[in-house]
């Protein structure tokens, strides 16, 4: 079910509707067909607090996708709500306001950030080419062209993995840190994170054949949709 409009915006509108319409403390919050969280506790105050905490976190992180709050008449025997559970009322809302039209100065800043990303990718490409030239190639092997070829080389060559990890660590530290909130702001990625990054890459490449593409998409999300990126981080760290 595609939902484009919201009946309310922000945690206060959600709590106001809940207090006026909920006869039981049982509720669930959905992003289209995916349930984000629910309450099966029998205490109304506990339900209100859980709803407030989660929506406030999304609002503070600028998460503005349309969500649906569903009220349920009774507690499920299993303790878990599903898309088959009975619903007596629902409320569509956005945790945060949609972004307003950006002035020219902000557009210019975004364009500058895009140019910086392109420059970093060009630098990575040059570094990969330099490493490949140093290797002795005994037989020619047809390689995929473009970004796919560089990702495949990255996943197969340990020297390239080490170089890529260092460049990505430095790049993300400079691009993402200024856009995070004051509480989450970092001066840079600590040195002890380098080994964890290499370990994570070695593990993830065994389960994700498009790891390079996915990492690029994640970094683009952090720049173009920072609110959603921070909301995903907050859910991951719970």
C-alpha cells in the first residue's frame, strides 16, 4: 500500500492522537509492510513512553518517511504483532518535517561535496592503476570494465584491500563527521577502527557479491540523506 500523505508530523502529534484514540496499550508502527517496533506491555504509561522515545529519536535524526501507527484491540497470544493482526484504528505521520527548498548557497555546497566525492573516486582509481602496474602479469585475463572491474579487483587483491580501506576510512572521516550532530561528532576515525574495518570487509565480501556498490550507496546516503543515515545507525546501535 503506497502512502504519500501524512495526517501529522512530529512526536507531539503522534502522542496527541494516541491518547485520544487508544483504548488499549497495544500498538505497532510500520514503514509500509515492515514493522519497525510494537508494544505488547499491558501498561498504558509504558506504551506512551515507548512510543515517545522511538518517535523522538526518529524526529531528532530528521527521518521524514511516512509511517503508520496501528492500534490493536488485544494482545497477541505469541506476543508479536503481524500484518494479519486485527487493527481498530491507524494514523499516518512523518517523524520529521520534509526539507524545505534549498537556497542557491546550499545547492552550491552540495555540488561542491559531489565534486569532492568524484575527486576521491578518481584518486582511488589512480591508486588502483598504480598497484596493478607494479604486478607482473603472466597471462592476460579479461576484466570487467568500469566500477565493476575495480570492485572485483578490490575483493581479490590483498594490497588493494589495504589501500582501499585506508582511503575509505580517511574519506568517510572527512565527509561524514561535519554533518553529524554535536553529540555524535567525531574528530576522525580512531586508529583502532582500521583493523575492524579490514575485518568487516573480509567478512562482508563473503556474503555480499556487490559489497563495493553497497558501500558506495551507503556513503552517498550519508551525504544526500543524512537524517535517514543517522536513523539507521541509531536503530543498529540499540
